[in-house]
C-alpha cells in the first residue's frame, strides 16, 4: 500500500523552482520585473559565465525595509496583492511571491537593500533553504540581488544547462525584452566584467533604434490606435522586411512580454495577404487595457494571458494593424486613421474610397515605341473613370507644367519609360523609382476584387460569344454543385458557367473587371479552388487566395508595352491603393533608388 505523505519544504521549493527558474535567463527575467515593480529608473545587470556563476541586479528602486527582508525569501510572500480582487486586476509584473524564494532555494543568494525609512542598508543571505540573519550593509538606495552558483544543490538539474555562450544568449534575450518594454528606464548589461549594452532612458523611438537596430526601424511603420478602453501601439516592419523565423517579434500586454496565441493570430491575419506564408513579420507592439479585462495568472512563467473578451481584442488588434498596413503609398498613417475610425466592439470600418482624380504630369521623354490605344484604361472600362492623362504629344509641349506639379502629392513620381517590358522607370523628388508593373497591377486588381466582393457587387460581363472547353468530371461536378445551391458561389464571384455535356463546360460570363483575362484559364483555376476547398470555405477562409488567383489573371503581363499615360495611370492607382507596396504574394512592387545612391554608384563627388 502506498502512503500519502507531506513533502519537505525544501523539496517543495525546488519543485517550484523547476517551474519558475528554468535557466539563468528565467531568474534574470523575474529579478528585472521585481526591479521595475519597485519603481526603478536605473537598472544594472552583471553576469558571470552566462549567469550560471552569478547574476547581479542593482536598481535604484524603493528598496525593502529591514523587517521585510526575511519575508522576501519566503514563498507566497508579496507586496503586490492582498485579496482576490487584487489578483483579478493585477497591474504589477510580479504578484505570486514565488520567484525570489524559488531562486534562493536552488542557489546562493544575497540581498542588500535600503528603503526610504531605513537609516542604512541591510543584508540577508541564503544558501539553498538555509537563511542567514540580517546584518547592516552599505548602499545609498535601492536593492542589489546577487544569485550565485545556480543549481549548486541540484546537480542533476545543472547538467541540463547549455554552454556559457548559449546561456548568456538567453539572458541577453531576456534583458532585451525587458529593456524594450520600458524606454523610460536606463538599462545596463555587463558580462564577465565587460559592458555590452547600455540603453539610456528616452523616447520609445530611441529605444526601438537601440534595441532593434536602425535597419529595422528604417523599414518599419508606427501603429497607434485607441478605442473602447484599448490602446495598441508600437512599430511593425513593412512586409518587405520579413524574416525566416520569429526572432524579431515582441508583444507586450500592459508592459508584460507575452507569447499569446490570440494576439499572434490577429497579427498574422493582418499580414496575411502582404507576406509570403513561409516568412514572418517583425514587430514590437504594445497592448494596453484595463487589468480587469485580462487574466495574467495562467502559467508560472507569466508569458501567457487570457482575455475576458478575446474576440473583441482580436478584432481590435487585427483592424489596427491591418489599417496601418493598408496605408496607400505616400500617405501617412495619421491621414488614414482620420479617414477610417474604428471601434473593436462595433462593426468593421467601411473601405476607404479610391481616389481616381489624379492628373498625370510627366516629362516628354519616351524611351520606347508607344502602343496605340490605352490598354490600362481599357482594362478598367465600365469600372474606373478615365484617367486624366495628356497624350504623349501633349506631354512634349507641357514639360514646364510637369516641373510645377506638386511632387509631394505624387510620391511615385512620373513615368519615364519601360525596361524590357517588365519594369516602369519613374522619376520622383528623391530620385528614381522602379516598379514591377505586373505585381503592382495585381495588387490593384486584388484590392478592387476584395472591395467588390465585400459589397456583394462583383459585376458580371456576359461574353458576346460563350467560350466552351473540355472539362474533366471533377470540374463539371463542381459547376453542377454550385448550380444546385441557392447561394451560388460562382455567381457571387461574377461567373456564369454552364454545363453543355458530361465533358464540356461553357463560360458565358466573367467578372467585368477581368474582362480581358483568359476566360477558360480563369474558370479552371476558380473551379479548382472551389473543388479543393469547398464552396463556403473558398468564399470565407480561402477568399483571399481565390481572389488573388483572379487578380493574377487580370494583371498586365510582362512584355506588354504601355504608353506614358498608361504608366502614370498605374502609378497614380498605386498611390491610392491599400497595401500597394507589395503584391498579394508578399513580394515588393516597387523600389526607390535615391540620388545619393546613384551618386555613390557613379562615384560623383569623390
């Protein structure tokens, strides 16, 4: 018969330590959070041998009173909470009263602290479960915690630690996460006597530069949205600055670094159609909300949270980031925010109207033979008002007017010509702009298809002569299934496809905005997606992929010669289209080459 017995206090503490103190970095994170909770404005971290030999954290916070020092090393003793109501609205980073006691149970720990009420500092030490008496010490203000010989009394656990370099890497990552969360606090990191990082207190933008690097901040945009008691702010990288791992993803809830699946999903959804599925976005984002609306008491590591209304938080984060990503080329996020206010607890914001009234000024330099007619304008026949673009002959006579055009209104500048029938070369105030015309046009068509489908108004263009083609049985079955349903997905997408025989289909109508696409190829791709993913799922979960396929068919192809007015019409539409910096596969649609970069290439001024 197995007897039930109480475990010794030392073993209980070591079990708790296993949950809280996984490695030196875990202990460092807990001690840094204690320093921040104490109101510190300056924190210095000194490590020896990756933090295994020693962790030393010095701060200038409120300190610990003499009569409370012994309690600081006792399990379940804390100054952060007292009642269940406090636990349900935790505003501090620490609150369980376990971390310091758990760390002390598996190390040699010393605390020197001086509070405002004490005439001098006091010291307390522990070796495992053995706690020494309290004695006077010298310290101006604040607290110093030294944790030495981690896991000295649990050698089996110590064997699981990695090399000094690896453990220091984890400690540095923990230090970085905390430093990023509090730009108003000065942080210093030393390793083996050498100062490696020092972040002076300052504005968040400065901290982002110092911690994440100027390459990241140079390729990022600001996010700052507030609604219904929620605020979501920080910086996120442009889709073109993507990563092959999640190593540059920082999310904070009320100042606490978290790894939350709900937030991660909302962010991923916002980047969904501007980022390749195998790449990862980079960001440092902060969610602030009433502590009563979030439960941080989910896991001992405190990196998981639970929201009272997860759906509202998800919607808020998704729309805030989605809107920031959707800023048309050359517009500021502030302008877009004024156009599309958002309440996460209400319906989705209406799509912002596309500006189609831009004139098309440019120089008279034509680098290739122009094709008669206007392919780009024909493509939008019946969908988009004609672009107010002067002819090539008129352009030659009005170069002076082009020079007077307000360049700030046209960030992509004005077309000079085409390169190998693939790229548009344009000139703006900064220098040269190179545009992938197929990728850019694909994004424009994609956004318009999404808008049309959201409004349930994808117009169909009947074909003068229906196009028939040999189809396999699965394609015929897909059409048959749709014709039998009241909510015909093909009709919603702007298609009219009929069954002529068990092996023949006829395309009688396609979406009006795709009237120049290959009707058979387009129909086959749409039927394949409907067959593979199901009708309802294709229009919901797989909607963007389906519309992306349609947009790709409609986009202007390589080697299509465009006139100068057509090129400028494309540039103007890019400036007025959401997420126009990337195609719907996440690839960039344009690049800027500045005059300084060109001068450097040609060694001008050297």
